[in-house]
C-alpha cells in the first residue's frame, strides 16, 4: 500500500512538470496511472483526471502569464467550445465502449507525439511566423474562414475532453499554432488556460455522475500544482526545439503504456 502512495506522489509531481513543460493535459499520465496502478474504471479515471487538470492548469497558466506568455485576446474563438464541448463528450462517453475510448486515446497520443518529435529533431518551427500574423497572400475572406475553422476546432476539442479526459492542452495548442499562427511558447501558455476552462466544464459533468475518485485526485492535484508552477517558470529558458522533442517522447511513451489494454 505504501508503494502505491509513493507512486501516486511521483505521479503528481511528474504530472505537474509535464503540464508546465508542454501544456499537455494531465490525462497523458493520470488516466494510465489510475487505470493501470490503482485499477479504477476508465470513466472514473477520466473524471479524476479532469479534476486534477483544473487545479494544475490554473496555477501553471499563472506562471506563464507572469512571463508574458498568455495571449487571451487572440485565442477567444476557442473558449466557447471549451465550455460546451465537454458536456457533449461526457454524454457520448456512455454511448461508446471502454475499448473504443482507449483506442481513441492511444491514437491521439501517437499522432501528436510523432508530430512534435519530428519538429524537434529536424529543428523546424511548428508554424512559421509571417509579418502581420498571416501567411503571404492570405485574403481577408481566408482569414475569416480560418477563424470559423478554429472556432469549430474548439468545439471538437472540447467534445474530446469530455469523451476521453483529454482536456485539450495539446489539441488546443495545435489550433493556436496552425490555426491562429501563434508562436510555440505563448501558444503553450494560452492553451493551458483554455485547458483549465475545458477541464472545469468536463469535471462538472463527471462529478454530476459521481464518476470521480476524490482521494487520488486531490493528492495528485496538490503535488502537480507545485511542480507545474515551478516548471512553467523554468521552461522559458529552454530552446523550443528541445521542448517540442521532449513533448513528443512523453506522448509516445504514454501511448505505449496504454497499448496493453487494447491487446
């Protein structure tokens, strides 16, 4: 029993560090830990993960904001989806089998991990920055369509939040980088704050269904807040290519950890 609590403490510290470093949702670590080590049902693990995400993301976002790496004005199209989508996803989670939820979970991790690792190794910016914030030759109408697309992505990512417990940190990060052409570091800080809003909406849905394990959630959340805030301040000194590559390795590692549940 002592070993399980030591593992829980280590998970909390690592979870916060991961969020502060990459903007990734804590589901990457918390859901595999609660299902594989604590042997909780997948939906309770998802609800608990969202609860951890709320407290961790708020404090980590504050750390990024103090470094000037949060751009709320540019990211407003994602917030509506971050609130509404998780409610839809939580409803859909009861219409989808646990096996399919796990398969979706693993697939998302693999795709995101490969993308980040490739950019880190090849030292290619995730999104080139153009003068004026738009691509050369982009028309006003094209910018409007891009804005509408990002709003739709916000709703889709929010739905995934309620469905598999991924509060969308990395997915929102993709929308900010590729949709709104935001540089990596402020995109990470902004995505974390949106993630906190999304996680709060999703956690409320799972609390209403009594699908949260409060003891491990509170323990992991307390420790992840501490390590997450410290990492958010430290990561500003790390080269972006290193940050991207490490993010890729972590995501692929989490996918491999979950893979046995599909076999």
